[in-house]
C-alpha cells in the first residue's frame, strides 16, 4: 500500500445517533473509512471457544455494520481500516473483500444490527501506532 498524504478532512459516520466510524480524506483525494474497535468485538465463530481457534479455522474476523458498508460503496470509498483502541494496531482491507468474502452476522450487543464479518486472512496488519 502506498503512503497517503496528510489528512485534509475528517467526517463522522453515524448510524442513528451513534458515531461508528470516520471517513478520512487525504490531500490527494484518497478516502478511507476508519472504524474504532476493541479486542472484545472480534467474532470467533460459533463452534470456537477462543479467538485463536477461530483464527485457525478461518472463522474469526472483524465485524462491520452492513449499512455502513453499503454507504461506503455508494460513496466510492475502497479502503476500510479497523483501529484497535488498546494497542493502536490498524487492520486494513478493501471493500471488495468485504463484498466477496464476508459472512452476515447479527449481534445482540450492538442492538441487533446486521453486520458482515471478514476473516483475518483478508486484512493487512499495521502493528503498533500508525500515523494516518
């Protein structure tokens, strides 16, 4: 992935009243959706007791609301980044991966919203603090 210019503009993405992410616009026009998550948000799959077991079977992944993905598709935003609050690690993927390789999931923690879960194998991990 190429280096992006400094951020020119940030815009909050809301579902109802809740802010679920930010769209970062860089000086070169590139846009990326940044979603803040915690390690507790990882979906491990139904038959797996631990996240590591879900990663081995390819069922563990990051969830994103389907309505948010459809908004990004309409706006033409191709990059989606998930930033971990605890260690500032960033997982980056393309919207096309979410469309082709994700599974639908309903999570009661997030008010029963429909989400798509993308396995870890479709992400590029930028460990530590990444300056966007």
